[in-house]
């Protein structure tokens, strides 16, 4: 008994049997498909074509198979081989690759959503600071840069949260994608994405993730496979377990589709995994920065409010020294935090 036959009886899968028999480390999916089919075809008659002759019915079925093979000049036999090999390819090649991609997709979505949730918390926490800085804008100039950072942050925040990316993703996931690219990305022109706003920021974000700009009809990769920082849309190849294909040409066509789609999934996997790791790294960075800065900012807000004077604010009079110091601290802390979050 050959090693291939032993492995097939153990796994009931011609692809796995071949991989366990032959070193496939340097072989393409197409080579594995073609060579495993050849090995499977050579032994299929003994392994699968005939059913055990345990009673009259099984004997009659075997006779029927032989007659069918004779009438079709071996066509029914080859159809069985191709159908089984196609099912084996689906289970051993395509499905594992697809499942791995879906795992990366779920993990990346969770990570980007985490970044988005942190940015939402940041916006809420900094709203009072922004209001204070704006209220003094007519008499102060020191906060100009910080207010510009707020403007860029609010523009990107609102665009990604409300519009998303071409309808592909939205909510905190889209917000997290924008936040991630603002931290580490730049547009193709070399411009910091955080300095862009509206559609320009959306297009630059998509381009950084490999989706192409919306203006050029992008947001898509070849073969219906789309990546946004690891957010993957990979359509599952249809597979029917209820009925086999009736023509060999149709089975061959479906096997070719499996090979092409599996190749796509596997080729995109390294980049998807790389983007997932980068997303996790930046998610930790955002979370750490917020843990460091927000408690200090919130504490300083209380100090500032404790030194506020209703009448001074009403008539735009000069701040008290204590209020001035607290104001400067709020401005500096907010400027540093937004800068470290990519709002340069």
C-alpha cells in the first residue's frame, strides 16, 4: 500500500494526503492541485469508485457503475474523481485560507473599533477645553495652533463617523481607521493625512490602506477582495455539498475558480497580518496617551473653572494670574496630546 493511499484513508482528503506525502513547500496551489489529482486518479478506482459488496444492493450498484462507465467511455468515472477532488480542494486549500482571513478581519475590526471608541471618548473629554480656547480667541493668540488642531480633528472625526468609507465601513470602525492613518500615514503627495479634511482625508485614508481613492473609483482590490487596514471583504466561493456537478468541464471550471481565489487570499494575507499588527500597536498607543493626558487635563479643567470670574468673562477682561496659568497649561496639554495623535 502506497503512502498516499495510507494518508488518504486516514484523512479522506486527496489534497491532505498528497501534502503529507510530498514536500509542497515550494509548490504553487496549481501544482498541488494538478499533481494531487494525478495521484488520486491512479488509485481512485480502488479507494472510492466501488462500494463494499456486502449485499445484493451494493453488488448491483457496482454493476451499475461499471455499465455507466462503459456507456460514457469512462466519463462517469472521471466525473466522480473530479467532483471528489474539487471537494477536497475546497476543504483543504480554499476554506482554511478564507477562515484565516476572516479571523484577521474580525481582529482588525475589533482593534479599529477600539481606537474609534477611544477617539470618541477623547472628543467628549476635550469639548470643554475647545470651548474655553475659542472663548478667548479674540484676546489671545497662543492657542491658535491648538484650535487649528481641533479643526482638523473635528473634520476628520465627523467625516469618518458620519460618512464612513464609500459605505464599506462606518461607525467607530471607520473612525478608528481614520485615526490609525492619522497617526502613522501620509498621502501619496507626502502631505500628512491629519492636515487633510473631508473627502480628501477619506481618499487619502483609502489609498494608504490599498483601496484606492474614491475619486478614481477605488475602494476595491482585484477580485472583489478589499482591504481597509485589514478590514477584509472576501466573498465566499459558493460550494454545493447537496449535488455534484454533472459535467467534467463545469467541475474543472470551479476548480480553476478555487485556485484563483485561494491564490488571492494567500497573497493578501501577509499585508493583512502586517496591518493588523500595526493597528494593535497604534491602538495601544492611543489608549496609553489618553490614560496619561486625560486625567491631567480634566484635573486642570477643574482648576481653571475654580479661578473663573463671571464678570471678567462677560466683559472680556484680562484673566487672573492663576486663571492665566491654568489656561496656558490646558492649551499646552491639549496641543501635545493632539500632536502625538497625529494632529500636527
